[in-house]
């Protein structure tokens, strides 16, 4: 159950990363540029961290 929640959270975090990249390309402005560099790393780290936790739980 916890592994499923971790994978779901990671998937949603990486979807947010994809949306940030989309808005950066589609609506290029200083605001989207600044917001992308504030949002992108946080959700990328969270998403990849959740995947790593889920993988470690599966290995046990």
C-alpha cells in the first residue's frame, strides 16, 4: 500500500515537472522563467525521491 502511494506521488510530481516545462515553452515570459526555476527542482527532487523510496521498499 505504501509503495503504491509513493509511486502515485512520484508520478504526480513528475507530471507537475512536465507541466512546468510546457508552460515555460508555451508562455515564455520572465514570470514563467522565474517560476519554473523555483518549482522545477522541488518537484523533480520529490518525484525522484519517491521513486527511489518505492524501489527500495520493493527490494526488501
